[in-house]
């Protein structure tokens, strides 16, 4: 796991706390050093502070997303939403606002790591008139969108689409309920594993990223309720 945090006291505090939970941690004090470490080593998860010298956390997240789907947790010291939205748009999977309780941080980390090794339960096949006949076991086809629920692969018009673990789990949640409106708090609970009312912006922005990759019309907004996957 890689932690990029410029505040020395906070960096040491997070490192001690996470190592107590058994996590192996590398740390960096600025974005460019963090990017160097990311390119030199393999990490299961990145924790990036937004405000970093040189290359900020949002820019670092964008650079990471050019080559990797590794889970990214952003940390923001501001609660006004600007950093949150920018970080999620850059490709982060989740965020926490500092100061953050260690238990909350560890819960978010565990949730992200579970998504990264996600093995879905069998998806009930939709009715024959809703979806094109699957060409293989575990394959769901919605128009030009094909989802291999066994191999965890997604393609559009035959071309593979790279999704982050969070994007993939969100899509699988939609695919398990095609044509059914899923409320934001349901998606927060089932995908992000929030045991409390979380920030629905993480859902909205992850849906936006899915639309950019799958086509804008594939996931429909039902105003005042949530989203649904078009059959």
C-alpha cells in the first residue's frame, strides 16, 4: 500500500496506525515521489492526499489512471466538496475528509481491497426478451454491452473496456437488476459497503465515469430516485 501525504506528523500517524492493522506501507511526502514509487513497485491500494507539493493528489490520480486500475482512496482536508468532486472525476474510488478516524479509514481500505478481489455471486439471467441470448456461460449481453460475470470482463461492440474494481462492481450491481431503478443509498450499501448514509456524489460520479466508457445512454437517470441499466 502506498500513502502519499505531505504533512509529516499526519504521515507518521497514519503509517503507525495502518501498520498496527497489519498493512505493509510505503510513504511519500510529495506527488512526484509518490508517482516514482508507483512506477517502480506494485501496490494493492493508493491513499493520496489532495493537497501535495509539486504534483497534487488529483494530478497524481490522473497519472495513475493512465496505466493502472489500482484502487485509489483520496484524502481531503476540505469539506466543501470541490476536492471531493475533482478527485472522484480523476478516477478515485472513494474519499475521506481529514481529520479521519482510524477505524473509518481502515473500513474504507478494507472495502476497497474487497472490491479489488471481488468474486460476484451468480447473476440471475434476465428474461429472454430483455437480453440477447448469451453466447457463453456467465455472459450477459445488453445490446452492444457484454459482461462476462465469470471472467469479470466487459466489452462494448466487441472491444474490451477497462474498469476499475469499483466501476466493475457497480456495473455488476446494475446487471443483476436490469431495468430496475436502484436508489443511491442502495448502491452505497451494496457497492461501497457504507454502513451509514454516505455521500451520494461517489455514486453519481462513478456512474458518469461508466457512461463515458460504456456509452451515455446505457445507464439511465430516474430523477428523484436513482439509476437503472437499460435492457
